[in-house]
C-alpha cells in the first residue's frame, strides 16, 4: 500500500513486493511516481482503511540513532551540545508499525518515549564528499518513536544499544514522505502526548545536525545501504527529563505527530513471556 493520507491508500501490491532494501536500491520510488498518480486519477483508492498498518519500510540492515541532536533536549538533560554527532545503533528487529503496541520489557521500570524524524537511505553511501552530495542519498522521511529503557541504557554499563533494542521499540510510519513532498525538513512541528497530556512540543528547527550532514558524517565511518534508517534525535520533553521523572506503564496511550508525516498511536502493554 501507498498512503495518500493517514486513512487513504493506493494498492500497489501488484507491482511492489515490499518496501525493502531492494525496492529502494532498484529505483522503486521512481516506479511509484508514475503508478500512483495514474491510480489516483482513476479513483483507485482504499478509503478509511482500518486494517493494521505496518512500518513503511522493511528489513533495514541498520537502524542508526543520533543522541542529543536537539538543542532543547540537550538543555533539559544538562548536557553540552556535542561537538560531533553521538552515534549508537538499534536492533533492526525493533521495527514495528505506527499503531502497534509497545511492550514493556521484562524487568523494566524506566521505559521512555522519544518522538523523532527518521531518514531512509535511497542508495549505498560511503565516504561522501559533502552534505550536498549526501542529500541525493535520501529516499524520504518517516515519523519514528525511538522508545528507550533508561535503566538499561544508562545504569547497566556499556553503550546505549541495550536500552534501545527491546522488542517493539521502534514504531515507524504511517508512511514515508519523499524528499519532494516536504518543503523544509528543518521547519516541521513535532508533538507527543501520553494519556492526552502533552509531553513533547517542539520543531525540527531545534535540530543541531541536519539529515544531510548526518549522512555525510556517517559515511566516513560506515557504509550506509539502501533502506537503512537513521533516527535523528528527539527534542525536549522525554520522561527522563521530567521533574519528577515519568515513565511509561501498561495501559498508557502514546500519541505522536510530525507535520507532514502523519500520526501514531501506541498502547503500552506488559511483555507477554
């Protein structure tokens, strides 16, 4: 499916098997640029689509995350703005749909929310020469909740990965917006609420390192593949930064939105083990 709005879709399953790395590397977006307008013109829409919506990408080889990339978030945590991007990874199998439940991990007491702008890679990137060149490697943007377990992340030694890689910890979607669909990626409003109470209310204007800069930077240290996902950091308002701190519990409802990238809604449940 391809989303036209949050609830209206065009069926392209006859020409696209999945939105996986092969889809992006083989020019799948160009194919859809021809097919989708034709089907829209013919009125071939699925309206008020109420089935489960999966993530708009599948099987990324990497989910790469950027820490402290919003000025207001750095301020709320008392951290200095990093002189270079802070990089960590997240297990690719954390990827779930935008409205799937988030499972509280076994032994967790500090599961937290993080609204983020996700960037999807269009083609392989290594040792790119500039952010301008890197911008040609962006397939599009998606709304992401970079769910985090703060005790696992900060109090259990080592890198942040184990606080980021629990099952269901990367809801994404409901759709991918291609580069041409967003006028200014650095001027999008962002908001997240828990049980109807606003927690994060910011803008991508607070972003320190831009998506193009991040892709250029990352390409100096690793090869980025088509379909990879970069979570570009979260603004102020996470549970860790609240006074007193506040974390998610079973029964909570998390709702989030980025301008032009749709909405998500996740119920918090206990891990069933």
